[in-house]
């Protein structure tokens, strides 16, 4: 059993390009500590033990000549092959979870885990509540194209290997749909914060 502090732990997940970062900002203003799990994953990618395991189990081509992670090549491989994505995740998730637990233990505030792969890595099991942010597939693709400067084809490929809206509607306690104006997203998220705090 994992020993955790007596705080509220909220999982925040959803479809890529749906607007999780904006929702995170609103949750932070609502008094929540935010743990950026993608940021942790980027830090873990510099961990020598992780890189050694990756090289052994994955593919030496994902490392640069100096032994660092070749991020571009790794992204190209895992975003186009579900098998490689699953293998990569199985290697990196234990390192990410270890870091997340450490950060939660040092927190004195209610905490949000901003984790696109919340369910994949199993960290949803420690969450009191889970928020799913979803959006129309075409809207998500356009946002990804602008954010990552990739083609529509590449954006749709990324979305094709992710869970769809129905998955999040089934597995999350709260759903935030972000298909409209920013003001609407702010209103829905603030209402969700009030529900989490028992104010509505």
C-alpha cells in the first residue's frame, strides 16, 4: 500500500489538443498544486538508468552518439506504432510514478496530476476524482498542428492511437468539453472546482 498525505488528489487527463493546459491554469488559480507529469517524463528521459534500460529493451537508434535520448526519433517511432508506444511506456512509467509519489508526499495542498497517460500508467488508482478534458477530433487536430508545428496528417495519426471521447466519459468523474469559447471553458472548469471542493 502506498502511504500518501491526507490531501485531495485529482487526476487530469484527456485527449491531446483538448485544452488540458488551460484547464490546469484555472485549477491552479482555484488553489490546487499542479504536478506536470509530462514534465516529469521529460526529466526522466535524462535518467541514466532509464536510458540504459531503454537501449537494452527498445532500440539503440533512439539514443544519440553521446548516450542522450534522441527525442525526435523516439517520438517518430512511438507515435506511429502502438506496439513501440506500449513498450516505451512500460519502461518509463515506473520512473515517472516514483517521482510523482515523491512530489505528492512533499505537498501540503490538494494536488492535480496533469497526466495525459493517467490510466495507462495506473496512477488513476491513487486519485480521489478524475477530470477528463475532451474536444472535437478536428478541433484537437488543428490545435496540435499549431502547437507542435506538424501536418494535419501527423496530428490525426497521434490522435488515432489515443483513447476516444467515449473512453473518458466512461472512466472520468467529471468531463470538461472544450469546443467553444475560452470564457465557456473557464466557466465549466470553475464550476468543476466548486464541485470538487463541495461548494456546489
